[in-house]
C-alpha cells in the first residue's frame, strides 16, 4: 500500500518495471508467470483497487501476494 499516491490506486503491468530480479514480481516472471500485476493502492481504496485489478484477469489460477487482499475478497 502507498499513502502518497496522486490517485486512489495504480496497477503496474509494464514488463520493464516488473522484471526486476531482486523483487518478487521479477521472481514470478522468472519462474514462468504469464502475467504479473502490481497494485499500488492508497489504504482508503484497497477494496476498489483489488476489484479493479481482478477485473482485468481472465481465468485462473492466480497467485496473490499480500495480506490485505484477504480482507476484500472471499472465495
């Protein structure tokens, strides 16, 4: 989460930003993930941010990293 965003949330999807070998997103890509998204969200907008990032994902399975996700999605 990030409290200093100029927008309620931002979804990072560009390969260059995500493909950092020392970051989890880069490790997911190196392990063979087809798509990786990074949700940067203001704490007051986690629910809307989570729903927005999930709306852009078709099918499954998916891996989600982060505990706050569980507070906003069930099943």
